[in-house]
C-alpha cells in the first residue's frame, strides 16, 4: 500500500469515527431534550394541580367565613 493510500485510509477512518462520535452526541442531545420536555410537562401539570387546589381552598375559606358571619 502506498503512503498516500495509507493517509487516505487513515483520513477515512478518522472521519468515520468522528461521524459516529457526533451521531452518538446528537442522540444524547436529542434524548436530553426529550427528557427536559417531559419534565417541563410534568412541572406544568403539577403547577396547574397546585393552583387548582389553592382555588379550592380559597373557595372553602370564603364559605367558612360566610358561615361564621351568618351564624356567629
């Protein structure tokens, strides 16, 4: 094998290895983004649930205050 053929083969091996490495990193990045999206959806759902519970508590407090005013 001539010296230039070895260099071309080495370049091809390097490019192939680099492309494989970049594909793995892109997959990792894609997976990380999907995980973050899932966590954000869970966060939003949790906040909505908490806000709903707070609204229910406010309504209950108003009912208790009205009851106390009428019966106090």
